[in-house]
């Protein structure tokens, strides 16, 4: 009986909230300036989204990076005691391998472009990292798992991932404390002060973190 009553109370509250939003909408503030233009001027980059992520909402971005790092550690922790999967499912036919490698090349180039020029155009560190992780995933489903693991260890990818996180946090703390690099000329590659560096660090972190997760799932699950 109580559950039924509570259900109707929730429904009535939802209806009341709906009519409140329709009948009494919250009026947008009438500002004498453009918020987007103010962000661009404050950050020194044409991409206002990058300015907000790496400056106005830098606290949020720091913890987003930390959460992603914890997720990677969690994958390793939860699967380390499982028995490795015997069969690895991959592409074996030549056309699929060629298409996957071509897609990996395109994704890698897009990732580099987004990381370097993310503060000038749509894109940024997270998008660049996803593109890089996609490239690594496409290579992983067409290559030997042992070869991928050897490359990961040879290039010390795990170390670089941790170093990128530490450098990102240090630079973020310096930025939040008021330290800034010169903004440079708006619209040029070397502009925006520290924002391009943060973009690149996030791209490295996300791409290498995705690589680590892929290796774990291939090893313990046999599937991506």
C-alpha cells in the first residue's frame, strides 16, 4: 500500500515539475556581453569548449582524468586473478586486415591532428585519445597479442601513461594557482598558453590507457 502511494506521489511531483518548467520558464539572463567571446578572450583560443574544459572547469577535468586512471587500475585489479583465455578472436581474412590497418592509420592521424590543433578547432585531448585508442584497437584485432604486449613493454607505455597524468596534474595546479604562459596570437598554433600542452597530455593519457585496457581484455577474455 505504501509503495503504491509513494509511486503516485512521485508521478504527481513529476507532473508538477513538468508544468512548472512549461508555465514558469527560467528566463535567460540579459547580459551586456557574449559569454563565448569572453571565454575566448580569457583563454586565448578560438575553441571556447577547450577553454572551458581546461580553464573554467579545470577542477572537473582533473578528476575526469583521475577517474579514467582509476578505471584502468580497476580493470587490471579485477581481472588479474582470472585464468587467461586460450583462444584469441581476431580478423584472419586479408581484406578485413587491410581495412582495419587502413582505419587504424586514419584514426591515428586524426588523433594527432586533434591533439595538436584541438585548441583551434573542434576536437581536443579526450577526442584525440579516443581516436588513438581506436587506432590501437584496430591494430590489436589484426596483430599477434604477444607482439602488441612486447611493443607495449618495449616503449614503456605504462610508465608514459603515469608520467602524463602526473605532469597534467602539476600543470593544472600551477594554472589554478594563477600561473600562466603567454597566450600568443589568437588563432595560431602556438597560442592559448598552457592549453595545448594539457590537450596533448590528455590525448597521451587516454590513448595509452585504452591500450592497457585492450591488452587486459584480450589476455583474459580473448575478446575486445
